[in-house]
C-alpha cells in the first residue's frame, strides 16, 4: 500500500486528476450559488485544489511540475480569443481611437498602484516584481515575471485576487454610475481583471466578451513590452 501510495504521488496522473476535479467542482458550486461575481468558479477551484494538496500531502513544486502541460494550454486558449474579436471587429474598429488613447494609461496604472502601495509598506524588490504583472493574463504574466524576477506563487496569487476584485468593483461601479454599454464594461473587465474579468464579460454577452478579450490582450502586450524596460530603468 505504501509503495502504491508513493508511486501515485510521483505520477502526474494524481495532480492532473485533482486539477480537473477541482475545476469541475468549482463550476458546479458556482452554479449552485447562483453564479455570484464575488466568488467565480476559478476561485472555488483554486481553494479546492489547495485543500486537496494539503490533504494528500503533495508539495506544491511537485504539483506544479506534474501539471506543466496544462499550463502550456493557457497560450492556445489566449490565442483562441481572437475568434470573438473577429466576430465583433466592426464595433472594435469604430472605437479604435479612444481605445488606443486610454489603454496605455489604464495598463500603466494597473501595474503602478500595486507596486507603489507595496513599496510604501516596505516590500522588498522580489515582492514588487511579483505584484507588477498582476493585471496581465497568466501566460504573459509568467513571461514578464521571469524577466523581472519575483515569486511565481505570489504572482499567481496576485493574479487571482486581482481578477476577483476587479470583477467585483467594475460591476459595482457600472451600476453606481449607471453604465450599461457592454463595450465599456467589457473593456474595463479585460484591462483590470484579465482572464477572470473576461469570463465575467462573456456572461454579460458576446460584445462585452469581445471587448474584454481586446482589453486583456492589449494590456498584456503593452505590459510585456514596457514593464521589463521600466523595471530595468528604475534599477529594481
């Protein structure tokens, strides 16, 4: 029994099965809770995964190694978002000027405020580097983090928290200011909430989802190009 248990722990099958079960369980609980914006399925799935790792005694580095091929799928999934962008291309082309004008400021502020707050609280450079790409979708954030340093675990945790909080606040602010245009709501969700915000946008409709995909993609490209340069310029 001990040999079988050790063999199972050393096999990627356990980590993959745990991940898929946690995801399906998160989706099921999300539906039963009435699809609340404050508790998306990805958050529930992450908590279930962490609980499973703790119960099984599986170290996180081993789990990360075993599910590496699942991480590789994040890239094709992100590229596949080009489909809704193509479907909504007429709406996007009609607003290309305001989009290009507001995107650099929005993407810069998304990275700046977290870094400044952490710096004022005395956080060391590795923590600052982990928080800087928190508003970028995971495949690009991982690449940025590898260039500027930091902790992958802290960076991924920041991505999760940012996505949930951005979804909450964008939804709340849209109601407060009576903003109903799905293009504006979707773009704000994509810029600030990356993949989690984009999932929420698709729940609102295809137009909101397409603009969220656009915001998430452009924010990722902008951050990947300029964040490492700014990081080296300030000598972190």
